[in-house]
């Protein structure tokens, strides 16, 4: 099976999180046309797996930060203007980590 066989959910953030019967239920959110958060899906993770998933996401953030530091903004996204002092560096268009 490929990943294209699985549903994809876009999320801007987390609306709510709770734990019931050993399962963390995380309600994902995306901004609607009115700029307000709307539920976009629910991620359900067994509590025993939650630390490993959180660590994997934290590692991904560290990898992205390292990639941004090593890739000059002009080489990664030549069509975008450089960030002004005090602003965040523009994110490169695309890059992949892991075994994909």
C-alpha cells in the first residue's frame, strides 16, 4: 500500500487534546475562511506511543531548523524576498527527511 491510499489531513494547529482509556485524542485544526480555527480531524495515539511520537516531531523540528541554517534563503527560494531584520527566514519550497 502507498501513502496515497491513506487519508491526508491538513492542520494549522491543535484545538483540543484529551485522554480517555489510555488513548490521547488530539483534535487538529485549520484556519477557516473567516480566520477562525475549525476542526480538521482527530489524531488518536495510544499513551504508550505518545512520547515516541512527540520525540519524533521534536527531532523533525530540529532537522528543519538545521536545514534552514545551512540553506541560504536566496538559494532555497529565489522568487521570495529576503527576510527583513527581525523577521523569520523564508521556508524553502520543499525538502524531505527520513527514508522516503
